[in-house]
C-alpha cells in the first residue's frame, strides 16, 4: 500500500518535474529522487533484491557524481576544459541508461528482475537521462553511441534462450534509433519512445501473466491458442515487421534520417535490424511450432469467443496492429 500511495507517483512524476528544471543541480536532484524511489521497487518485488539494489545504486550514484562534478567544473570554466566536461556529462547520462559500452549492469539487472521491474527499467527510467542528453547534445558522441548500440543490441542476443536478455538487447538496439531521433527532432523522439513503451508494455504484461522467462517454456506451458496469437502479434510488432505498428515508428524515423543526409549510419542501422530480426525469429518458430494442427484449423472460431478477463492483453495487442491512419500519414 505504501508503494502505491507514495513511491509509484514519485517515479511517474519525476520526468515531469525534471522538464521544469533550469539547472544541472536541480536535474541532479530529480535524478536522485527518482533513484531512491525506484530502489524500493527492486527490494520488494525481486528475489535477488540485495544484489540488484546495491548494483543499481552504485552505478547510478557513480554516474550522478560524475554528472554533478563535471557540470560544476564546466560552468566554473576550470582550467578551460569545457569540452571535456561536456563529454563527461554525456558519458554519465549514457551510463545511466545502460548504453554500450556501459551496458553490462543493465543486462544483468534485467535478467534477474520480474517483468514489471523490467518494464520500468527498460522504458520509464530512461526518460530523464534521454531528455538531459537533449540539453547538452554532442553530435559526434551520439553517432558513436548509435553505432555501438546498434551493433551490440543486434548481435549479442543471438545465442540466448532467456526472453529477458533478448528484450534487454532489443532495448539497446532501439536506443540507437532514439539517439538518432534526438539529433533530428524532439517530437520524433517522443513518438518513437511512446510507441516503444506501448509495445514493450503489451509484451511484458503477457509474459508476466503466464510467467514466461525462457523460449523453451512455450513447449511446456498450457496456453490457449488466442494467447499465443497475441504473443506472436506483439513480437511481430517489436521486431518492426511490416505492416505492424512497430514498423511505423522506424519508417517515420527512416524518412527523417534520409532528409537529414545520415545515409551511412542509416544503412548500418537497417542492416543491424535484420540481425535483430533473427533472434525474434527464434521466438516466432517456438510459438508457431507449438500450435496443434487442430487449433490452427479452428483458430478463427476460438478467437471469436475470448475471455473478457484478458481485455488488457487484447487491447494492447490490437493497438500494435497495422494502423491505417498512420500509414496514410
């Protein structure tokens, strides 16, 4: 009860408070408030809460210390090293969101947390550092981090069976697209982030409902065919397979990338998206092969008579389907 009344609203409102700040010191204070609000979620809802909470605190405290020290030295013009301080501020923010090469703590935490904490860590906790990067953006550093995130997020998950690790590297891959959107337009970044938040939410709600953590669990779990269909539909969307909703956010990003003449990095990101589609394909195959032939033949009849207790899953799944209005846009 305490978590719902006090802690959760602080986490939800901290990005709004941060956007009203006018100095790095006030941004740092909001980051610390957000940090101390998220740690109780780790403690109360995870089996390995001691290791996870300490690891998260150490990483965030170190990056916050680097941020506040660098910002003070930059505005004091100490030894005329302003460019170096800007670089350190950006690196501290990249460390906070788990961007490569600072991604090991993020992968380890995602692999040991429950699905609701994974959802918060991979989406909502990235808002404040992402917006902070907008305030002091370094174009060359963004290009470098985009390349790292795209390559590591696409290749490193190919041999894993854990769905949490796969979605962790998927989050890193999607971060590369968000970084490039930061250079183009804040509204484009906001649209991409909200789209990714919605798709991630729909996937993790389903996986949390059926307690799924590994790909081979699709063979052993007793699940209705309509639920498997919804899981398959959402994974189609997050892999940006046309004509799903997840493809529209990348399609719009590609349009603006092409206008702003970033073709080389654009080609790399498209190539890495093909690699990332390979580990999603393993999930597709495990879900599809587990369908019984009889269930395949009566899928349409079963789909009509669904249980209304799954309305939340169904709602998010249909949102991720093809939206004709977006395509017309």
